[in-house]
C-alpha cells in the first residue's frame, strides 16, 4: 500500500528577488513540518554566501535547506543537474513525512520540476568544456553555423549551451503542472520592491560582500559563470579602481532591479501560478496545508 507521505504536496514559492520568499517558506515549513529546496542558480556555488544572498546560517539552522553549496565556482551545474538533485530531495523529504518546499527565483529551475522537463541524454564532457569557454556571441554564431535555432532566452549562457547540446530540439515538458504541486508567487508593489532591493544591497555591504568577492575572485578568477551574478561585476570594477563605491552600490541596485523584472516576465507566462502578497499567500497556504494535516 502506498505510503501516506507520498501524497504530501510539493509547495512551490517563487517570485522576484528580495520579495520575501525565504521568510515565508521558513515560517510555513516550521509550522507544517517542511524542508526547503533552494531553486536559485547562484546559491549552488560554494563560498558565495553573501553575494548570492543565501539563507543565513541562523535560517538554515531553523529549517533544513537543500540545494546550497553544490559545486565550486567555475564548475558546471545545469538545470538538468538541478532537476535530478531536486527530485531526489523531494522524495527523501516525503519519505521522512515532511513537506518539501521548493523556494527560489530561478524560473527555469522551478519549471523543470513542476512541468517535468525532459532534457534528453547527457552531453559529451569535452564538448561541454569547449562550449563553456565561448562567449555568448560565439555561441550564437555556433548555432547559426550549425543550423541550430537560438532559444528565446538567448542571453542566458547556460540555457544556450543546453540548447546546443540538444541540437536545438524542442524541450519536452508537460502542458500543466504535476498533480501534487501548489505553486504560488509573491507579487509586490514596484516601489516597495525597489526599496527592498536597496535595503538588501546595504545589508550585503554590512555583511562584508566586498571582502568575500575579493577573496573568491583571487581564489577562482573572475571569468567563470558563477561571477556573472549581479553583485560580482560591479564589485570587480570597484576593486579595479574603475568606479567609486557609490557607483558600485547604485549599479548593484540597478542590476537587481533588472533581474527582478526578468523574473517577473518569466513567471507571468505561467498561467498556473497563484499570485498574492506575502500576507495573502501566508493565509492561502496555511488554509491549504491545514487541510493536508
């Protein structure tokens, strides 16, 4: 007979950067016995704790968090790798009688789970290494020269590489979410979100993000995919004497705001998401999860 824990829902909490996803997830996970899988393409890198705004050590002590510190900066980690890991953790969490919470703002990571992406076979490691060394413009040229369609999300290098590895074939996926998923996204007033982003950038400085980035840059070099996250290019420019501290601060806020807008554009294409403020979603999820208990 199938275990009762198998039918526990997968709670997906997404939304733009700095919208309050982590706090809401921790609050609900503590109340209903959950564990959190982080769906963030930057948090997978070891040592990038402050610059990627990972859940704090205190937050990680409150609730188990999975999907952090998976690889070293410079190592390759694809959405297919994430899906394989996340599915394993979802199964493990349910086997403990706990509710899995998939939490983060990387839309492709989220969609790979709820729409059950089929990525096909694994690529050749030598080819992957060659593609990874190319610039985004060189990858576009590679697509054109090899009759491979350039994907819609053409500015995401890893997405373009994976598209090449599939030789431009359409990605197989479900038309609707998996049956056991509850998918919500946080909607926030634009001015409020900009303020939250600015406050979080200030917190990064208070936590020592410049020193962390300097240490990581010296250890791994600045050229890898991991260092293309919003915090690192402005910090590199500041450390190189190309911009002032204030210019770095403003640039980081601007880049996070642009990221938030891209995230919202991606998420709004998903008609199955239930949108609401943090408070609205708190009530909504409390009601749904209470019925599961």
